[in-house]
């Protein structure tokens, strides 16, 4: 652990944090015996896209913005990258910054992030990652317990964000910072959030809940309740038909667990879920779809599709391959425009 | 007799469910099994840190490197030792927690005493006379499930949880007791409060009470 004074240089000031703006990285795995949840970015693939555009490690600390876009002012010349379900707009020039691209801001320029309508969360990366103290192995903000991230809390107007890398020069960061890099390929996750069902495997208690439980989960279109947060996504719809929903002895749970509380209204656990839970788990969202789960917005229709373990493995391989080949193209400096025009579109 | 059961928990974890025999014994067996799996993990990076709970161990794994069936086969030999004798006293640290019982600090104490048909003093005496063990962690950072509560003072949770329980609240529900480390929503019955700091992210380790520790409460 290090002292609380960021060594990096302030690069951005928060003019308006939007609804919820917080520092997130890959989270804190393996601390359940301390009651500490993994946390981290709700859409880790979009976090990786934003970071990769600047040559950061995929899980470096970035800002996660939720539902309402934040506004920043550059305190120095700095290249930043945007990903997920928000797009940027630079004041004065009016330049648009699509998700999956980086932009260089001059000192004093403002960047506004706005929802694209594809999902709930946007990510903004800075060179080298955001400089906040590492607490219990991570720079993520544990919002419920109030530690980690920026003073253990969401960002407010006037907060100054420091970068670990030296902005603008590439020094202190890896070599391939490009002032206007585009994520090449179609692997930007927010593009596919809207309508595809979330793929699930039967949960550990699916049999105990009776044959109707999983069937009625996948049969209907649910609506994401506004009473949802990073802990869990609550679903509105007809109640789940389950033969037994009594409390179980507390057991460990994972992100993507579809819990069935006694009222029959399912809860899908998100990244800030408690390490253990006592409700039966009827289904579990596959790893390849967790980023899309993290992008669901209140009011969104939510559908589930049962798949096999082989399907789950294949989906993960396909998602990883698409990401890796896009990353390779980015490193070779092949931009989106080039691919786009090369494809004759 | 049913032995332990391994079930897939999505594409990146399996759950080992133990046969339930009693809350303290089950949690000890779960911790012992988790420790054995953790030993395996140091030689096999495909496995994540196991999560021991009331009567089960969740074992995360890297879905790009293995699958539930292979992890199940890997764990099976460890389960044979599950039927070994309960090795009794936990090896953890002993902690003493000073509690202010009742009043504004324990708003449910009077109702608990009524429900149990006991005097308030008797409820306090029973709660404080018992040596508890930290069974497992989970609800929040630093939250420890302690057991086993004396049978005479067992009450159900609130039907409607409170939206805000103050930090340091000492609570009971069913066969367990616990302390809320931070202000949070909660459905357990509040009988007192402590000034002890249950979770400090700057401390090593951050949680004051860890699985296997022994805890006694003393009236402040």
C-alpha cells in the first residue's frame, strides 16, 4: 500500500459527474473471507477497450459513468479514450468522440459524455490509468463500504483526476498511444447490448426449484427495474413459478447468478454482489455475456436463453478471439476508417 | 447417507455442497475443505480462491482453461476426507467485544425478550455468556456470521428489513449473531451496539473477525 497523495499529474477536473461516476478497474478477487466483494467495472470488456486505446493494461483503473453522462475539463494536454455506451463531444470544436476512440484535449477544453442509447455505462480512460491509491490490491471504488477509488466515494464536481502516465507525451505509458486511435473491428460490446437474450446455464438449484422455474425464466420478456444497482439487477414481470423458494444455507455466489427470492421476482447479481447469498439460484449468465449484463439499463427488456456448457465455451472463445484480433490490429496501427473503407462500406 | 455433492455454478465455478449436520460443524467442515482446495490452487492457477460458507464451498475457475466437469474430478479426492472427525476448537484468535445492550443502541431487545418469554437481563446474560465461533463471512466487508446462539434466544428476522442499520449494531437472527461493520440495510434484530472497528481497509488483514476466530461479548 502507498500513501494517499497521488504522484501523477492532474489531467481532468469533474465539471458535472452525471448520475454516478466512479473509479473502477479489474476489482478485488479472492477476498470473500473478509466479506469483500470483487467489484470492479460492470462491463470489463468496455473497460479493456478504453484502456487498450491508450496502451494501458486492459484492467487499468478508469472512470465508469452510469446512465447520465459526465462533463470534464482538461487541466493539461491529454489523450483520453472513450468506450462502452457513451460517446464524447468536445466543446469549441464540436468534435464527436465515438465509443472505441481516443481524443486529445487541449488544456481548458471540455469533454461531455452522452449516452448512446446502447446501454447503461460508459468508460473513460487516461494515460497509464487513474492515479488513486491501491487499497486491498485494487483501485476500484467499493461504493457500499466506502473505500478504494477516489477517497472511497463517487466523484463530485470539482474533483481532480490524476493520470499515472505522463499525458500527451507517451512517456510513462506504453508506446502506442495515438491521438485519434479507433478500436478496429466490431467488438465494441455496447453495439450488441440492446436485444440479444442473455445466455444462461441452469443454476445449482434449478432442479430443486422445480421444472417450471427455469422454463418460466426463459419463456418471458422481463423488464429491468429501476430498483437496480451494481449489486443486483431486479427484474419485473410475472413472478417465477417455483415449487420451493425457502431460504437455503448461505452459499458463495458469482456475478450473473439469477436468484429467486420468496416473492418470485428474480435478481441477477452484478459485480458488487455480496460474496455469499441464501436465495436459490435458478440460472447463471455465461461469462461471455457478463459485459452485456453490466450494460443493462432500467426499463430495458431482458430475455434469457438456455444454452449448454459447450455453447458457453464457444461463445467465450469467439468473444476473446474478436477482442484479441482487434487488439492486434490496433497495435499495428490499422484504424477503423481503414478497415471500414477496405471493406467497401 | 448422502455425501458431499459437486454441482456446476455457471461456466466459471462449481459449488461443493456438504451434508448438513449442525451449523458449527458444517461451517468447520466447509472451512477445512476450502483450505485444502486453496492448497491445490497454489499448484493449479486455473482455480480461484474458494468461498467457504454455511455448508458449502464455491470454487471459481478460469473458464478459458478448464470446465466444471474437470474441476469436479480434480476436487473429488479431497471430499473423501469430509467424513473425518470434527477437529473441535477453531485455531483462530479470541476476540472480546464490548456491547452496550438495549435502549437506542439495541432497539429490538425488549421485543426479543418478550418473544422469548425472558427478562431483558436474562437475554443479555445468555447472549454474553456464550463463546461464539466465526462460521463464515459474507454480507458486507468485515461482516462475520457467529454461531451458535443459545436456543432460548433464537428469533426470526424482521419481516421487513430496516433500510438503515447503524454501524456497530449487534444483532441476532435464527441460530446466529453478528455485528454490522458499516451502516447498511439489514433484517436482523438489533440488541446492542459496539464501538469496535470491524473493518479497516488499511489494516492487515482488514477484517477484525475472521472465519475460525472465537468471539465473546461483554456488557459495556
